[in-house]
C-alpha cells in the first residue's frame, strides 16, 4: 500500500551551473523588462498608498455599469472608476482623492451613498486620507528594506558574506520581478501586495538557504571537487526537496486563488509568481553567483558547524 | 534523534492536547467566551472586522485648535486685566493670537513694566516677553502645551467613548494611537455615516445674549462691535435671519448641562435640557435680568435658536427649539449628554465591511482552506506514502495548534490571516519534505532504516531552523509595518512557522519512531 511516487528521480545531473549564462541572460531581460514597465507604466497604486475612496457594492440584479457610471460622474468627484468585481452583481467603485483635507473625502462618501441610494448593498467602504496614504507608503518601503537587511545580516552571520551577496541579489531579483509583474498587468498594488512581497522574500530566502546549507556541507565533504561541479551537485541533491516544497505551497496558493474570494485573488497571484520565481532564483541565480564572489573552501568556516564523522545511531 | 524519553513524549502529547483544547471552542456554534477569562480555554478566535463586518475608523484630534483656544482665553484675560489695571487702565493695541503666541502692544512706554507684571500673573504656564517697542508676546511653555495636548486627547477619547456608547454599538474598541490619533473599531457597524457625523461635531454649546444694539447690516459689512461676534444661523427656515450678532460673553456653557433629552413641543421635535446647580443659578440670573430680550443658543459657532426670554427661568431646565427633525433632535440630545470634544476630530482612514462581505469572506476562506488542505494532503501521500500520511496527521495538529494559539492569545483572525494559515499548510510541509528527502538520500547510500531515519532528522534540523528563521524575520517586519488585516496575516504566518517546526520535528518524528519500534521494518517505504 501507499507506494510513493518520486517526481524527481534520485541522482539527477541537470547542468544548472554550466548553463548559468542562459539563466543570467533570462534574468537580465526579466530585470530590464520589470524596470522598464515600472518606469513607463508605473504601479497602479491602490487607495492604501494613493489615498482615495473605494467602495464595493452589490446590486439586486446584474449591475448596470453604464448607469452607475453616469450617476457617479455627475457628482463632480473627479476620476471615478467603475469595475465589475468577481461576480456580475458586484461592482468596485474607486474615487480619486478629493481636493482639500480629510473632510472633503467624507463629503464625497456621503454624496456617493446618497446618489446610489439604499437599494444597493454596501459591502465594503474604504477611505484612506492623504496623510495615512503617505505614511503607509513609507512604512511599506521601510518594512521591505529592513526585512532585506535583516535577512542579509542573518545569512552573513550563519554563512559567510559571499553567501549573503548571492542571496540578496537573488532576493532583489524576485522582489523586482514581482513588482514589475504588477506594473505590467496593472493590477492594484496595495497593502496586501506588500504583504505578498514580504512573504515572497521569506519564502525565496528559505529556498536559497536550503540549497546553501547543502552547498556548505558539500564544500567540507569534497575538498578537491571543482566548485562549479560541486555547486551543480548540491543543486541536484536538493532538487527533489525544492520541487516538492514549491508544489505543496503552490497547491495551497492555487486553492486561495480560485476559492479564496476576489479580495485575496491578487495576493495569491503575487505569491504564486513569487514562489515560482523564488524557486528559480535559488537554483539559477543565488548558487551560480557564488562562483563570482571568491568563495573560500570549508576550512575557514567561522560558524564551526561540522559534519559529525561518526554518527551515533539510536538503539531503537 | 530516535530516542523519545517518556517525559518528552508526554510533553509533545501535552502540547497537542492543549492545542486541541484551546481550538475546540471554535468548533462549537454557541459562544461561551463571555464567561471565560482571557487565556483560559473556551475562547473562540476573535474575528477581525473584515470577517465579522464592522467599521474601522482612524481619527485625528486637531490639537492646534486646543492651543489656539488656550491662547484666545489668554487674550481675553489680557483685555480684562489691562482694562481693569490699578490705579488706572493700561492702553493697548494690536491684541490677538498669531502663530503660537498671544500678542499685544502696550501704547505707553511708562506702562511697560506694569504691564509685564500683570501679564506674567495671568497664566503661570505662559512665558511673557516685552520688547522695547512695547510689543508683548505670550507663549505657552513647551511643557504646558504638551500637557494641554495630552489632556485634550485623553478627554477626546472619553467623549468619543460616551458618544459611541450612547449609539448602542456593542463592544467598541477605542484606543489612543500615536500622539494625536484615536483608533475606533466598531464591530457590526456597516454604515458609520451617523457615527462619523456625531464625531464630526465638537458639540460646544453656549448660551449667550444677542447684541441688540448692533446693526446686522453693519456687521455683515465687516463692522462688528467690540465684544460681539457675527455668527451664522444653522439651518435657517424661510423668513429667518441667516446671521446674528451675538455677544462674545458666555452666560452659561454646555459644561454645566447634566442632562438633555429629545422631546416634543406643539408636535415639533425639541431638546429639553437640565443644568447643574451652578449653571441653573447663572441661567436664572441671566434670564431674570434680560426678560423680553432674545438670547442665542450657539452650537459649534452656529446659532441654532434665538428664543426671546419670556420670564426668568429659575428651575435650571429648559428646552431648545429649532428646525429639528426627530433624528437631529435625538442626536443633539445625545451630543449634549456626552459632552463637548475639546478639539475637532477628522477621519484619516476608514475601512468598513458589511456583514454580507464578511460572511462571504469567511465562507471563501473555509472553502479555500479545506481544498488547499486536501490537495496538499493527497499530494503528500502520493509523494511519500506512509510518511506522507504521518506528515498529514501532523498537519492536522499543526492547524489545531495555530487555531488554539490564536484563540489563547486572542489574536485577531483576518481574511489575510486565513490566507496565512492556508499558506502555512503548504509551507509547513517544507520541514517534513526536508526530512523525508534526507532520509531518502541516506537510504540510497545504503543505510539501515533506523540509521537512515536518524541521520535524516539530524541533518535536516539545522536547515529547517535556518530556513524558517528567515521567514520569521519577514513575518516580524510585516507585523511591525502592517495595519489591521495585514497584522493578522503576519500573526498567523509567525505562529504557523513555529507550530509547523514543532509538528514536523516533534510530532511527525514521534509517529515515525513509534512505527519504527512496533514494526521494525527492513526497508523504509519512502
């Protein structure tokens, strides 16, 4: 019974490291594409960061978007965007930040509510004033920055600085490409997206650390093996784990994406991308980069975690 | 790694049992939590406003107004003191508040020293400087300004609490945040417009005399007599004045009110009120001295009614007529009962979720969790067979522990928090995967089952700790950065990392070890 099926057979010898230039080229293009998209199209900031009003309403029958649009644009509230949300009875209304202070925004909410009347169900009303929007923007950038620095320091402390360099480059790669993806598809970039970016950072580094751990172990074990070959072996040895964990995580994320409701869908989308790119970057970026940072062999390892020569085996 | 001492086994089982006990109340439909103290089992996970529906409001207390008012009162103190100075009055000009100081210019250089003495005696918490040209600048000390702000925020919280309580919202949370902010969480409120309207008024009520000597036309043209003020009428009916010239002197203020209730007079909604003893006496005196003259009831610098005093009102109670509706009479009575805010409040951020969306989100979260769980569980059995089954049992305990921890800590479960749990379901498998893969490798190099499993656990452990700690860092920064719902995500993620490490390393291992001892297998089915 219960005969396991091995997705990745043992003893693979995929040529990840020797083929690294292809991956580097791909990643370089990905970075350029992300940055171009970011600077030309820019991010579609949600009200969390830009300030403004967001309302999710549900109408009795299928929503009559043109009527809602003309009702609301008659209010003189500036840029109003109307969009179906999840189902055909649900409508997402976005209203630009109003001129003036916070009170002006409150007036706008009341105006919309009285224009749409009480027949519609107000499922969600969110308002972020200019002050809070600026603060959230700063806090978000700060959180991502601090998380990167702390991860960098941790890797430096647990491994060596060369590993930290590789990890942080791979991590930045993942974060930039995720932000680039959101710029490209113009999905709303909001608090949940920042949460996704930070979680991706955690996930990606987790993946990288696992491969690094194996690499360090092999560095001590095979003192004379050529680095490139040793790296490639380490990746192949951990390949089954890398794939399995990515798959279980992706399965969970797909469940959120398809069944978790419209509010979580974008979050799940960012995470799905992040898991894929994070897995890719651990294998194709973080490890091959170590070839270029003058990595020392295991003898100088400052942390002194050594592989036991003679394992004591439990007597059961 | 394969020895489990009896106490260790007991400990692992105990933790799992605790998780079960703390998580159990969430399976019951009835809510017993009100009878149970914090930290004791029996509490359910508390749902965030995005799941149970409700309104989150971040308010700012406009503290500049507090300082300005304090300076205004210093200015009126200066007027009185200089006018009544002994032996003769001191001449002055250019009196008023500008910037963060009260300013007055003394006319006669001979009076400078005398004026300084008088000004310094006015407010012990103010600093007075008089320059050679006779311009006196009176500022509050930094300490005094700070105290005034702090007091204003605290008083605002108290007034907000009273007003919210009066509206009948159940279990509101009212917290101070930062220096000048108040965070309001109102479960079950899906249309906070009324509450925002109630909080949007400071509700400072004053009873003052109308300046009958002044001409309204002159005042409207900008010539307001000294000691008087031009005020707008609130909501004037047809044929009523739009403005009134009202004396600055406050006869009685809203602080002296002890009760206010909506009622009816001639089928019109009105508000009846009652003063405390001091207020009643003052009101009696004023009305006795001014029979036949109009007086103004002023709310937040708007005149709501201008009755003519028919007879002295000595009982300390009266009614306010005005163009009220039943609802507005109700609200005014409420505001007067709850008291005035020391400074205006503005809404900086609002997030309101209706009960429909909340219920839908819970439902979607449940469905996503269950489907995610099944997918992952099936996958694990397919990939690791019996060991996958062990991992799945551990996963169930993992979820129990997360829910139990959330219930025990009374952390708030939000929609992103549910996403965090589902994500943990996927990521929790990582520790198991690391161990199982390692065991496979050890089996491949020809170790005995016992030895392979032992080595697998031993070698995977540092990797598990290293990789999970980094994710934990991300969760901690997320917590420190995020507002409400995102904090919920960070909390479940962090708890999930800890519990999944525990379940993978301890619970799965306990099962594996027990199986090893019972079966003594010749090969590892992995």
